[in-house]
C-alpha cells in the first residue's frame, strides 16, 4: 500500500512539474494579444498592457512573440540606440503586427549610428507586418551635411559604416512568407557610399541603406532554397540614405534565370514582390535594386528623385530577374554624371535591366531631367560568365513601352552589354533646345539585337551639334536593328537612322514639353485628332493592352495602331478610308481616295497647309451614293512647292474625323507603283507591276509587317506592265514592296491571303 501511495505521489509531482514547465513556456512566448510600449511613462517591470505599458524596445527583444500578437508603440515617443529585434513568427491567418497607438508624432526609432544588422531587424521570421514608424540611423542624428560628401576609400567619408534602416534576412530557412512594410519614414541612414563588393569599414556598400531584404550565406545549404514570397513595401518615404534606398538580394541565387541554370534560379527566386507608392529621394546611389524576382513581381507607382548624389548609379535596376514589371513610376534628377563627389560617364538612367534580366517590362513611366535617359540595357547573362560580346540566346524580351522621356541627358536608349533582344516601342522622347543627348547608342564592343518601333522623337535641339545617334557600323560586331514606323520631328541630325515608314511631320501633340514633377502632368503628350501618328503605327502583339493613359491598344494583326505613348480613342465613324494619295500633274495636285462602308456620310472637306500644322479648307465633295466611294479632287493652285493635304470626313449629324496627312512636291514627278492582283493567294509566284518610272532595271525589296526584309531582287520596269517573280516562302500577311528610284524609295502594299 505504501509503495502504491509513493508511486501515485511521484505521478502527481511529475504532472505538477510538467504543468509548471508548460506554463512557464507559454508565458515566455508572450501569447497575449496586444503589447504596448511607451518610452515616457512606461516601465519594463509592467505587464505591457495599455494601462501598464513597457518602456523599452529592448524589453520586447527578450520575447518570442506568438502568432496574432499586436505590438503598439506610443506616438510621440523616441527610442534611441535600440534595435527592434524580437523573435517569433505569425501565421497566414494571424500575422504579428507592429504599429503605433495614440496621437502625435510617429514613433521614432533613432539608431544613432548602430552598426551591423539594422535598426529594425527580422531574422528567419515570417508573417510579420510593420507599419507607421520613423527610423533613422546616423552617428550625428539626422544631419544633412553628413551625407554625400565623399568616399570612405579616399578618406572623405569617415562616418560611412555597415548601417541600414530595416533589414529582413533569412539563412537556411526555406520560404519566408508575408513580410509587409507600410507607411515607414526611413531617413538619414548613414551606410557606406560607394561601388563594388569590397568591404569598407565593415560594410559592402550595396548592402547598406534604407530597406534591405536578403538571403545570407552564413549557414545556407543547397537544399534549403531559401527565398521570399509575398513581400509588400508600400507608401514608405525613404530618403537621405547611403548607399541605396530599397534593395533585394539573395547571396545564394547567383544563377541566370534561363538556359541550363533556370531550375536553380527558380528554386531560389523571390515571388509575389510588390513595391508600390513609395517616395525615394536623396539617395547616394540607386533608389531601388530589384534582384531575383519573377513574373509575379510588380514595382509600381513609385517616385524616385535626387539619386546617385554620391556616386554613379541608375535610378532603378533589375538583376537575375525574369518577367518582373515596372510601371507607373517616375524618376528624375539622377545626378550620376553631374554631381562632383564621385561622378562618372556611365549610368544615370531611370531604368536598367542589368545582368541576368529576361523579359523584364518597363512601361507607363515618366523619366525626366536625368543624367542619362530612359533605358540602360545591360541584360546579358552575367559579368562573369559572358565576356565574349556574343549574347546568350535567352538574353531577350526586356521591353520599354509607352513611356515618356522629357529633357533627359546622356544616352536616352543605350544598348550596352550583349543581348539577343530588346523591344523599345511606343515611347516619346522630348528634347528641348540646347540639349544634345544620344537618342540611341550602341556599345560597339558587343552584339545586339533590338527593335525600335512606333516611337516619337520630338527633337528641338540643334540639327548639327544637338541630339544624335551613335551606331556601331564596324565589321567586328553584329547589330540586328529593326528601326521602323517611328516619327522623327524637328531637327534631323546626319546620324538619324533610315526608317522605311518614317514620319517627319509634326505629330500634333496637345502641348509638348510642359511636363512637370508628377506623372499626372503629361496630358500635353496626347495626340490631337488630326495627328499623322494616329493609325499609322505598326501593330505589336502582346503589347500590354493599354497606353500611358489607360486607353486600349489594338494587338491583332491588321488593326490600326498609333505611334507614341497615346492611343487615340476609337471614335465610331460611318466611313473607312481605304487609301488617300496625292499626285503631281503639270504643277497641279490630284487628290485621290477610296472608301468603304459609307453610312450617314455627308462628305469630305479638303484641307491644305504649307507647314503641315495650320490648315485651310479648299473644297468639299459630297458623299458617294454607294457604300464604297471613289473620289478625286484637283488643286489647281498649290500654295508652295511642298503642300500638305488632309481630309475632314463629316457625318450627317455634324461629327467629323480627320485623315492622315499627305505631302506632295509639285516640282518633282510623283513616282507611282501599283501591283495586281492584290490580294494574292498564298503560293502565288507572279505579281504584276505598273509604274510611271523611266524604263530600266531597279533594285527591289520586300519587307513584312514587322519591317524585316524577306526578299530582295532586281526587276525590269517598262511603261506598261512588268512581272515580278515571288518566293514561295511568303506566308499570309501584309507586305511592303519597295523600289528605289534616284535615292527615293517608292513603296506600295500588297496582301497575301
């Protein structure tokens, strides 16, 4: 009986001890829902409730917070020299949230020069949200004069060290989910100013600055595949930071996001990264460095200005990224080449697809007044495993579309490292008088393939010494250029490229050159209704679907597309204008046009101009009695050697629309070239030609709708009819046949069905 009693007693003791251990463990994890901290009236001996708050951040750091814990810092309070470095993670349903409470100034965490890690440091944690804090970290406090004064390496920046505002790090962790930073004011972070990966005073410059997400390489294992998923950085103000504003990195994901390294890159990629609505300014180098992100990454509606104040750097760049989208961002006053601390002659653009960038898209953005221009193309495989100058076949797909560049300096579009494809289309480049940027610049030491289509260059610089183009026309490297359907208005430098479908007439912007600070100040770059850029562009598939202002953009072959960043909204009209041509006949001008689907058409007002801008009405023709009309109007008294014409098609209800503009020189015989049958059936090998050119043999070229040459030959033309033998390889589509007569191209269109 005694033995049974002692055995029972031991069981009671064991249960009591286990209960005590569990109770202690539960209390140590601090599972209470809310914790309050007040640096003025709090006390670390309190219970952390609203009535009895803690005093220090250090107290919080002794805890392992349970999922669902809310930590509130008192508004109007300051914590100096203390890191926010608690333990614990939330869950998808119950994240840990750090926020403010009360009224007054935002809670301030003043690092006062703390080195290593950051003022706010998360390590191997997930499901954390941090909101509404002010964070600084500089030895002398927020003192502007301590920033952008020199480099540590040459002794002019002795305060530079390993400092950050917020650092989120994982190491041998796997996937860290749901880290949200919102409404943070991070400023005066005295990191290490400079370039490269050399450690200076304990700091690698590119790893210091305002916000830094990274996978460390301390204990990481190949099988861990540590990475971030579901990161939000929203509505933060990041300023006066050395070296960078916001940066993402994975020290273990150095892989190329394609070819034989794709699977390794994919397993360590960052997914669902959303960086939005932030204001980043007064930064030593880059405003944002976006590495390792995939096609779920979205960098949008950020404003970045006064960047590269202490050394060279592009405002925003991607690296080892695939399919990430940058949109609705504004970047201005990048000082890479104009500041005096550590200036250079490279970098300074708003956007830079850097090493290992594939299919990264930069769209609907505003670049202005920068040291360089809109696009600095460095999207080669990497700096270490591609030094041949020949691109990897997958170095393709980086795209700049529907952006506006106003008064940028340097290289507006630069193709630097070897790449197999960059798509530059439907952008506007405005260059005021007195500037002299390179509109397109090719690095002659590397091979490039790129397209440049549907862009408008509005060039008011000097024709002789202003904006120009730097093409590599040597024999060492290969540059596969497709430059077509662009508008070159204003002054024309001798280096301006050939473009089979070039327009040089005024694009008729509403009010160009009047953009100010703010992406909403650019309505002056919309097209007026009579613009020659309307419906005269090349239709590009997979074009994003919208223009700069959100208007729908056609993407189906055969649809009419505009040039520039504005797609003129389609207005239903009762007439489709099939063709409109002007011919010179004995010093008079004959205007001929054809229509289809005429419904409720009142007729056409014929207008002319001496400069392509100011038009006057010179006649009116009533609508045809059939649905398909043929019209001819004779102008017996052209007002100058070169005269511009357009049609004003008028509906019965008073609505109207303008045609494209045609120009004619009455002193030059108008070359005519017609083909028939048109359309032709696929496989047809004979095309009949009629021309008024002098009899003789002429070189002939055929390009497809993309502007690429598909066939060239020579053909003998006489005054009646000639036959051109076509290749069997022409597929269905629209083609342009070009004959050069006296250095003047004569072009006509035909269709293969």
